């Protein structure tokens, strides 16, 4: 171990650095360190088979009698179902946070945080208790029976065992794996030897208590009552707990997406075999009597194997050795489980820190060992504190905490099963295999765990006579201490969750509030959209989209992406979206709009950097601080439904997908790239395309096509494949796109805007070309009045004639020589346009009483809803928008 690293005190900063990234495989852990055999060994060791059987078999027999073997086997069913959930989820997202990460992606950061908290609660309680058990058995093995009964010395021994196992885990995953492989192999061999020897003696020279194996032992219908059956399964189901350690070390496993899941399933199957064999042989040898070596003897319920060792193997010669070896295996089983419990505990906290769900200091990785530092040492210290605290408070509370761990286990196992179903909900109809292994089996496992949780918490454990303690709670009455401790630990997690996740909740609420609540209904286009926030806690970012009504029925389409995540990225997005709205209303060309937006981004970045420097946070380190405002990408397009032309420009953003309505061909127009906003570089350039009516445009951010299971090129091909069904409703196309491109975890938020173009009919537009001659003013008035009569809009004749007269007169007076165009557009409103070759824009002013002019535009502003000027390649267009009579 490095000289500058000290466990349980002393700096670890110099030997550790923060995890490079939060995603699976990016946290800096040692990849490829474990194979399938090592992973299975981890899963088996964490369940502590020898100790679990020694401490639980007597309790199961006391509840169900001779049906103990079948109850032990039935308890395997929910564990196997949850193991399938782990396998499927790990195949898609091999993150060492397991339940925390998967539940966050399925149900959001709050539920995910509670899943991680369930793991923490279960592991801390089990570590504290297993370490003390290891201390007790250690003293017994060495012949110090008096010390084994001492609360002080067993606690000291437990602290020492936690420290030693924490140091082993700190020193590297390979050291831990090598130790576990040897210990598990010897443990399994001794248990099998014990079971075989016991069965041989039953049918050879068995003791008076021996009974032959009967088929009725494997018939659950022979259990005396449903309550006894459920209580027995509840006691037996948790002897399988711990195999998920094989998945918790997934980021350090070769073939991290498949090996850990296979190891989880293999571990549970092996546990089924060993538990069924030992339970059957022990019951056949000792019987279920309440005296002597009988499994029903309450005096032996805490350790049935040690008492049976001498009877099965004998006390002389080799028998004495095997008896002591069996006791040693119970000890090493508890020790091994203590070590392997640290692994998932530390890695869960480590992943939560990498995802910003707990303080980031817990995301530190040792530079040489490539193991979590603060999370490993920190969780060791927490376990020590928990052990000492409960020992000081009461031995009875410590005993009840052991039972209460079952509630935390059922909680996070059940949550994992439900997360698998919801996580893959879009894929369940893809194939029968997906429906079975991603839906039915995990869902059934989740329901079983949820049922066990409710039954245990509100029936069995809530009984004041169950366990060693009970509490008299206000408004509730006397409740068993196991329920109080178990549910109380989860309630503490709820309080912490509300505090810790408040920033993410605020960021998501802000992001949702800043995005369009609904897209405006427009004649020129049909639109639909989707926004998919990232699943991780820090994932809420700055992707946005918008549809902006412009003058003369034109439509502005925008999609953008702000770097960074959290509140600052969402706030930056809100400022930029507002800026785009303001600039778009000025009728700027796409390249001009992006140029102005570039200035806004640069100014915002400078202000944020100055604020950070003023507060001593530094500035300029990429990806932090004010840099959310730098490197923003944006695509802006303007579509004209009268001409069918679409003008686009982009700033570092991906071009849109365009679907031809005649052939269904999908293309990505070659737009000039342009630099990202705020970074400087070449000027932005616009490009124009003719879009026939019915064309489909897909504007999107990189998060849609850059998923963890495919690169950008593959994502673009998948998008094109979905868009070939362009004739389907846009809402359906949005759903299909999200399902095809983002079926699993979403590491970066994604925005999608689908637009189907329309064109105004000839009967909705009227155009006249006039000479630049004052005599043509009357001609323009007459033509406009006649067109309104054809459209049935005679009520607007007076105001329209006045608008046309004023605008044409100004064009003749102030514009250079050239033709004047008058255009009327009848859509949701009546638009009157006058275009000329001049480049001077008129301005509204308040004319004095003695001024001869200056009142024309003021009158137009009073008679219309909106008016403005936009520049074209040949001059300018002044437009005025009047509401139709039906809209008043």
C-alpha cells in the first residue's frame, strides 16, 4: 500500500482523483480484472452460505417443520426472477450503481436515490452484524468461550474484522477476488462433504434422531397454514441475498455487459443446489426435534451446523479436524461476506457520487489500485460507527436490526424488478424473449418482493411480540422493533432524498417550464415534438426546440443544445430561447440571427466568468462554471409556405433530416457547418432549399443520435429508417423515433422536432406589380378592394385601402426607382405587404400638431395587430397584419 495512504484516518487525497466520468466504464475502475469464475465466487461469498444455513435453518424448521427443504427451494424462485432483471439491465447499462442507476433511469432520480439508499442500509447493517459474528466465531475457534460472550470484546473483534476487510477491498479488486475464490471453494467443498457424510450415516449407522428422506418434505401443501408457509419463505428468501455483488463489480469485469448477469444467475442456481442438499441432509440426520441435536431445538437455532459437526464427523481423528473445519467455514463465511458486502456498498456510493447524488468526494479512485477510496473507507467507518452505536444502545436493538435488513433487501430487489419492466417497456413487444425476460419474469419477481416487504413490515415484524424489542408510537400503538428499525431507516432515506435531489428537481422543473408547453397551430406547417431528459441525476441539460410564427405566414424553426447540466444549463437555455424569439421577430435571415445570437452567448459567458472570478471559483476550465454559455450549438430555419422555400443556417449543429414526399427518400442537406456559438470562427452562412408540400423535416439534438449502444452514423441510419414511414401521424413518428433511437439509458438529454410542410393555395394569395408612379396608388387601392370582395372580407376594405395607400405612397416617395409589389395573404389573418427596392426602413414617430406628415405609420399601427419590415436580397418588404372579422 502506498505510504501516503492511510485507512481510518489520514489523507487519501494525494493517492486518488475524481472519477473521470459518470457513465458505465468511464469511472476509472480497473476494467477486465474479473472473469466469470471470479464473479460467481463473489456472488456466492457475499451470501455467506455456511453462516446463512447455520443461522437460518433452525428458524425455518421451527416454522414449517419437515417441509424446510421445499421452503428453502421455493425461496429461490423470487431470487432467480430478480437475477434475470439484473442480467437484462446490466446488459444494457453495466453501471456499478446497479439499482440506483437503473431505477433512476426508469423512474427518475428520487426513486433511484431510494434504491441506492436501500442497498446502503442493507449492507451497513449486515456488515456490522457479520463482523461481530466473525468475532464471536473467531473466539470460539481459538477456545476463548468467555470472550465470545463479552459484548466489549466481540465488538472490538468486529471492528478489527471490518478494518481488515476494508483494507483488502481498498488494495484492489483482484486481491479480493483471489481471496474469495479460495475461501468459497473450500467452503462449498466442506458443506458438500458435510451433506454427503450426513446422508450416508442416515442410511448406515445414523443416530436415533435420523429419519429417511421423504417425498412429502418437498410438498408445500403439507405446511400447516398459509401464514406458516409465507413466514417460512420470508425467513428462507434472504439466505440467497448477496449474489448481486457479482453485478455490483460489473465495471471491473471482462465483458461487463454479459459476464456479471450470467454470474448472478449461476450464483443463485448454485445456491439452490447447496441449500437444498444441506437442508435435506441436516434434517434427515438430526430430525426436527426440540431437544438435543434436533433442528427444532431453540438452543441451537442460532448455529445448527457447529452443533451437528461433531455428530456427523465424530470428535476423534479426522472427524475432529473436519468438525473444526466446519466451524472455521462458518467463521470464514461470515468474514468473506463482510468483505464482499463492502464491495457493492462502496461501489454503490461511488456511482452515486459520480452521478452527483452524494458529495463528489466519494467518487475518488486510487491512482494505482483503481479502487474507490473515500467510498470504501467511508462506508467502513460508517459500518464501524453503526456497530458501536447499536452495541452501546442495546444488544436487543442490534439483534432486531439483523431482521430489519430483510425489509431493505426486499425493497431494492423489488424496485429492480419493476425498474426492468419499465426500463424496457418499449421493447416488450419486440420478441417473445424480450417479453419473458425483460417483462414477465422481472415483473413477477418485483411483485413477490413487494408482497414479502408488505407482509413482513405490516404483519410479521410489526407484531410487538416478534423480535427482542417493541416501541409505543404515537397514533399507532405498540409496534415490533424490527418494523420500526427497518421502516425507520427507509424513512431517513426519504428525508435525505428530498434534500439531496432538490437541485435536480428544480432544474427539471425549470427546463420543462422554459420549453414550449404546446406548439402553436399554424397553417404553414404541422409539428410534433419530444424532449427526453437524461436519466442520471445531473442529466437535465439545455436542449431546446421552438416553433416561432413569423410575418407573412412564415415559420421559424429552431433547435439548440447548451453544454453542461443542471440549473445553470437550463437557465442558459432559457436566456438563449428568449433571445432567439426576439431576434426572430426582427425578421432576420438565419445567418444574421445566428451572428447576433453568437454575440449574446459571448457576452453571457463573459458575465458568468467574471461572476465566478469575483466569488473565487476561478474560470476558464473547460466544462465548468460559465462555460455552459460557450459552445452552444443551434440550427435555425425559416420556411415560407407561400413560395415553398426554406432557408437554414447552423452553428455547430447537425443538419436536419429531410424526407421527400414523392419518393420517401431521406437526406441530410449539406448546410455550411458554422462554428458553435461563442467560440468565434468563420461567419455563418445560410442555404436555401425548395420543399414541396408534404415534406418532412426532423430537427434534433445530438443526444438523440449519440446513444450508448450506437454511434452517430448508426443513429442517423436508425432515424432515416423511422422517417421512411413519413406518411404516419407525426405524434406516432415521434414515439417510434424515441423508441428506436433511445430504447435504453439516456446519458444526454435529447430534443426532437418533426415538421410537415404545407403550402398556401393560389386562392389565398394575390400579387400585383406596380410602377413607381403616384398614379398607381389608386390602382393598388382598387385591386386590394376587389380582392377582398372576392374573399368575402368587405369589412376590411376601408382599413386595407388605407394601409395599401400609405405603404405604396411611402415606397414611391422614399424608395429608389424600380417596381413595387403589393401582396395580400389570407390565412388566419389578413397580411398586406408592399415590397420595393429601397433599403431604408420607416420608423414610427409621434408627429407634432404642426407637422405635415409622419402620421401614416402611426395610423397603420392603430389599425393593425402587428406591422414590421424585413429585408430581402432586392430591397425590403413592409407588412401589416390584420385580424379577420371572425377572430375579433
